[in-house]
């Protein structure tokens, strides 16, 4: 059954509602029935809705594919122009502008509504009339409130609250189903059936298309078939190795979810065919087809719009939908092998500002939000079991990185394909030394105030057990690192990095203090006011939690990547996927073995990795709600900010692994060659 046939009945049922809504919205454009101060907002937003419904109409019979490149570019620009950074000061998406125009209270609700309208676009592109109509009806309902004498915050809040609650079983179910169901093949068909020599295909997704996407697609068109095949093989074979090294049976699985950026279709199409040879069909879903962010500040400003409606009942309602949906599709969930992810790097670094009028979560909501995020992940893990699945992640630069884009692309391919066997042997030397210790001491140098001791689990038999995993290029490409789940008790000290990008946000001079493995205090230089800086970290790094434990300690060994990054001055444009291999790193949140603690994992030398849990995840059977946090964020210290990494032995003596930013342990000095040859 074709994609449009799947939703034919729903579309027919929604036609009358759609027709009524569209006629009402057309009339709003010229009406003067709301107070004058709101007329331009509602008229402009109505025009935006009409424009999006025109896209719905041309999607009905695939007329979009008959549009010229110029027409498609104009459509893309028209859809997203009000969100562009150059237009943001006067945009209805800007909380500061909305507060200035409509006041502190109404500005927030109208801003939420305006940003919500853009969620119509993927449904319009897919010709999903019911979902488009739902958003149109929300707009009309809020317009009616402003039109009446009953205008109040209570009425606005009530309308949005019940919209979010009532339609959870529509939008949440859809977002989950498309992670599991290959019959939802709209985007798969774009990938596999489009003429990739005709750049117009980029506009068929309904995503924002910038120069990055166009130039990426054009560059990949120039690459040889052999190079594209090799890129895809590195990606797909890394996924398969994740199963092999984890001693998991991939033959039980039927589906892999591929997540990729626009412009990489030539590589992804080959990867899909390679996965098929492995016995895996590919799932492609809209939420994980990425493109250049239109406006990172806007995304940051609306990060906590849930503050307008979030309460415990809402959280429970949404979680109940998640569970019902996962149960509905549990047979498909059992067949999912996991995600294979292509990321990009090279965007202009983003340092957010605190925009006046942006919605914030209050203290009670922060706890509900964190609990919801955690519970959501737990439910998904019950059905798509971590101990039966794997993943892989790889990253490439985008043209925005600068004039050396093609050089850096080739350098990245080189880094992604470094010799696994060579690194595996060297990393084993590091692990052998680490396994002799009770703890590891990491000391920064110069202005870096890092001074932290990481407590290690006690090995009962070091002949057959180890604390550290020997990680090459499988689930996390490129090679290489050794990592462990530290004991919390006894892990104390300060972690400091001069500058780091985490989830696209830069933190300046980030300092985190740990006491028995738990974050005790934190600060950064993003704001002069200490309380603002702490609030910034709590919201964005801690996810509004009061604290988090240390979940991982690792030593990255990819000095080749580090030297390349410094040579081209792109350290702060690299993704954490690569940066975490460029020095010691610490993760806050869950361990690397989250939901897989009870499955024995082995290193290539046959030793069992016993450090798979900490004092929190040990509660998973008795108190599962307290065992996990649903997050894992890596923070890396660059080699050049390191004075020393040393293993502390039971008698107090130490074995030095890194001294003054260079590997000094016997058997590891080859890792210094990139520094010497630079």
C-alpha cells in the first residue's frame, strides 16, 4: 500500500473540518474584530497558514515534483523567512519582540502559537490533512478568545493545555510509529527514488534548505563511486561490528533506522543497499533527517515552551500515550536493530543569549520535565531493548566550515578509517596499566584547574576481568578510546575546560565540582552574574535536574584527529563524537552501559568488562525510577590542557599514562607521532 493510501481514509474524514477551517482563516486576514494591537499578528499568521495549506494542495498529486528549482527555492524561502536571524528582531517567534508588542503574558502564548504553526509543514508535505487541520483549529480557537470579551490568561492556558493533552495520541503516536514502521515510507521513497543529479529533490522533504545542503549534495555528486562505497561501508560495517563486539545476534532483527543530514543521500542510498545485504530494511523518519538550523537562538528561546502547560497530569497523560503506542507496535519494536546516525560539523559556533520573555520552567516543572524525559526513555527501552540492539555514529563536515571544506572532508574520511588493529593493541597497554590501580588522577595545567580523582571498581580476578572497554571504530566512529563506569564513592574533585561545545551550545571556562561522584557545584563564564551562569548550566547541561552523577571516565587516543583539528583551527567546530577521542573525557548522566548492565561485555582479549554499573544504576531492579537519568553528556579536556593522567596503585605509587599532554606509558608512544610529524 502506498504512503498516501495509508492516510486516504483519514484525509477524507478530515476534508469537511479542513474546508471549514480554511475558509475561516481566510476571512481572518482582513477582519478587524480583535483589538487593533493583535490584528497584524493574526493576519500575518493566517497568511502563513494559507501558504502552508497551498503546499498541502500541491503535495496531493505530487505537483511539487513539477516545480522548477527557482520555484522550490522561493517556496522554501517564503516558508521560513520570518525565522531567519536577519528578520528575528521583528519576528513573531522572538519572545522579546512578542513581549514588547503584546505584554509579558499574552506575548508568550502568541509566540508559542506562532512557532507551533511551523509544525504543520511536514504534514502538509506528506499530505496529512487531519494533522494540518488540528493546528488550524488551534489557531482559530485562540483567535476566538482574542475576539471575545473572555480574553484572559486562564482561557489561553486552558486552550493550549487541552490541545497538548487531547492530541497527544495523534502527534506522540505518530512520532513513535515512524521510528518503527517501514510502511511509513514517504521519506524513504524520496531517498531511494529521486534523481540525485537533480538538486530539486532536496526541497521535497519540506525541510529548510541552505547552501550547506546544496553544496554538500553537489560535492558528493563529484566523488567517485569507490569513495562513496567506502564511506558507506565504514558506516554500515561499524554498525555490524557493534553487534559482533557486544555478542548480540543481529540476525534476529529486521529494521535499522538511518538518521542523516540533507545532502548525504548519495552515501545513504548506498548504505541502505548495504544494510539490505545484511538482512536489514531501512526506516527513515522526518524528525531525524536534519538540515542546517534556521535560527539556533530561536530554538534556544523556545526550548522550554512546555512551561506554559506542563504539570504532573500532562506528564502522566503523555507517558501513558507513549506506553500504549509502544505496546501497539511492540512486534515491530522487537525487530528494530537500532539507529545508524550520520552527523555533521562545521557550523558557526553558537553562544546563546538569554532572551527577555522566553518561557522558563518553574522549580516544580523542572522536576516534572526531568522525570518525564527519564521515564520516556525507560519506556522505549522496555520495548527496544538495549541489550539486544546496537548503533553507530559517524560525522562529516559541511561547507560552512570554510574554504578548506573539501580538504577537511578528505581528512575526516582518513580519520574515520584509521587502523583499528593498531589502536586496539596500544589501547590494551593503557587498559593493562589502568587495571592495576584503585583510582585515576587527572590534573590540568596552566589555567586549567582540573584536579580530579576517579575511583575504580575492584577487580576480583584481573586475569579474566577488566574495568575498561577497548573501543575502536564500531558504535562510535572514529577510533579510539578506553572507557569505564567509575565508582561514585571516592570520585572527587574539579573538572575544568576552557571552552567546550555541548549539544551545540558553547560553555566558557566550565567548572564542575564532584563529591563522591555527584555534581556538587558548577559555574561558567558565559554570564558575569554567577546566578545567571548557574541557571544556564542547570537548564542546558543538567536538563533542569538538581544534580547528576559522573557516568563515564575515558581516555581518548585519537591524536591524529587532535592534530588535524588544531592544524585547521576547527577544534570548536568538531562534534563531541570526534572531540571525545581527543583527550580524557568525563560524561555526566547515565553510564555507557545504561540498560545493558546485566549483559556481560567482553574486550577483544576475552576479558569480561565488570565496571558496567554505578551506585545509581545498581538500583535498576528495586527502584528503576531512581536508576537512570536519560542523558549522557561527554566533556573533554584537550591534551594541551593536561599536566598528567596517572593510575594510583593500592600502595599509593602511580603509573603515569600522559605527562604534559603526551603519552609516556610504555607501548603508547606511537600515539605521539601525529604531534611530532605536524
